[in-house]
């Protein structure tokens, strides 16, 4: 558990208790990738997850994002146990509680920037309401792209596209934001700009943010850094002051 999380009266968003993940269960090729992970994330925490390639970061992120289930142990999201949940329950909880930002933004080129931000709500409800559109425009303003709402993703830069993806991830007001190498496809200056945005979002929206990154400079700029090596958390360090 993070010292900062333990010392503050803040809402727990995520908790993992002795989570293990193995593949090819019951066969001669059975391999355990994660070995008894204990982890807690609370609202307002900006946390970096680091580790060498093959350490299990992607596997762990898939479990946290409810895209896969642990082999044993338990994962609680907003206090709800998830390991034995059916697909419908997991999908509903994932859509309500988690926003995703990936290295490759996965914007839809046929739609405008505004429509891309609205996409999670359009999938959920169909035609967006005027309140939905106002919220999307507000989020574009927050990420500095309100003037680009009617442009197509191909008409803006890579850094701007990633900002659109961040606004899209926030449209459902998720208590947990997961970012998988969100700056890995950007130049250093643009990466720093995007990471500054994560800081601002973390403060303004109060969500828990977990960022997987290979960039030690960006990790050092987070209030908390978790290091994963060979499927085990080897360090979980919090800093009182990071900026």
C-alpha cells in the first residue's frame, strides 16, 4: 500500500489481494506471469508503473482494466470483487469505472475530433444529448483543443491526437484512468506536454491515474512509482513533493 494513500482519508478505487496470473493452466506449458500482487490505488493518486520488458506490466494492466481475470487472488474495483464476475458485469463495471489511454490513440479518422470524444457515450446511449456535447466541448477546452472540434484526427498532430484520446477517456468521468505508454509514440517535448496534462487531470478530476511508462523522467514526475520485476512488485515508493 502506498504510504500517501494510507495516510489520507481518501476513497479507494482499486485493490488487488494476492493476485496471480498464469497462462496455459493445467498443461505442461503452464507459466505463472504474476506472483501474488498486492496493490491499492486511491482517488487523486498519480502513479507510474515501471519495469523491464517481460516483467508483467501489460498482463497486470489487462487485469486492472478487467480485460482479463486473475488465476487466483481477488481484484476489487470500487469495492466490488471482480474475479468471478460474468462478462456482462465486468463489461458494465469497466465502462462505468475505467478510462483507457493507449500509446496509439485509436481515433476513428472518419469522425471529427468532437465525435471521437463523444464515442464512449454514443456507444452507451446512441445519439448524444446536448449535455453530452457540452461536456465533450468542455473536455476539449481542458486539453486545449476546443478550436479543433470539427477537424478530423488526420488534420491534427500526434500530440494533439493523444490529447483527444485523453478527453475521450474522461468523457464518462471514470474514477480510474489507465494509460499504457501514452507518450511512447511522441517526441520528448510533446511527451512532456501530454504528461503535464495528466498532472492537471489528476488534480482537477480527482481520479486515480496509473501510467505505464518506460521513460524514467516521466516516472520520476509522478507522486508514486511502482516497479514490477519478473511478475513481482519490488518497490512501491511515494514522494511527498514531486514538482
